[in-house]
C-alpha cells in the first residue's frame, strides 16, 4: 500500500512539474500563442491582428518617460503583448489576476481594450492613459532588470507603495500631474468612497496607486531621495503620510 502511495505521489509530482514547466515556457515565449511579432525600436510586439501605426508613437512616448528612471538601461529589450485575440493575456490574467495590464521580467501584457487614437486602454468602463500605462508597466520591467528576481516583488517584501508608487511616479508626467500640491488637492477633492481618482483627460488612477504615487513624489521631489535610497529607508508610510500632509498644509497656506 505504501509503495502504491509513493508511486502515485511521484506521478503527481512529475505531472505538476511538467505543467509548471510548460506554463513557464509559454510565459517566456509569447510567440507560441501569437500569430505575429513585429520589431520596433527596443520593443518586440506580439499580436494577432495588424498593428495600428499609432501604437509605435505611444510606445516611443512611453519610452521617453521610462528614461527618467534612475534604473533605466538604454539597451533593455521589452516584449509588448497585445490583447487582440491571443490566449496569452488570458493566461496571465488567470495566473496574476484581473488588471489593466501586467509588467514583469521583460514583458508588458495588456489586458483591456486599447484605443491608440484617443490614447487610452479601457477595462470595465474605466480608462487608463495608454502612454502612462505602458510607462508604468515598463517601469516594473526596469525594476526587475535592476534589482533581479529575488529582490523584486512578489518575492522580495517591498511595500506596495514603493513598488507601484514608483511606477506611477515615472509614468505620471502630464502637465497637470507634476505639481505635488495640485496632486494632493485632487485627492482631497475626490469623493471619499470612490476607488478611482480622475484626471483632466478622462482617465483614472486607482485610489491606492494614486496615494502611493504621492508618497513617492514627496520622497523623491521634496525630500530629494533617490529611489534606491527610498527602497532602503525604513520609515513607515503612515509617518511619511503625516509628514507630507504637514508640508502640504504649510505650503498651501503660503500660496
């Protein structure tokens, strides 16, 4: 009986390892699930349908934002996986969860419906600025590239506000997003029960991501920290939040 149990346990283990290995091969090689791939600048775009040439413009603009990261490496190559009929985005969603997009390793996987002309990606009726979404997810790839797998999320215990907030900090560079006082004003004026914060272009940021972004913006722009210093800093987010709001009240009165 014990011999049979060990035999079945071995079979289940081997089967499990084979499935995990197959998934890993597919995840690292999107071309296995896409009909086409197109090279553009430092990007390899995986797609089922013909590409709208405006996507190249959006990618180039996102790349300009990405260059502002202190972790940026000019020869980093990234895969852009479109949600246009391949099973790949569905696979990533089942593994990672539902989101506008996912950025990991050297891959950006779009999940919603993309509108290159009007520069947004839509999911469940909400719109995320497409250029900024691409830059956000590309920043995660830059984080992985610099820190390595074991020092990146989800393996490393980096607080979400430092991980996601930095991606928002790099991406959110529209003219109405660069001033911290104005950004805090927007948060203060938003309905307290809404999960999103709306921008002037009709797109949104999830409230938690928005709050993470403000903390990172405060640390990097006002406290003059580098992102590497911020990652090493042990100050709790609640302490920084209180400190930031004190700075906000003082500078708001001075205007």
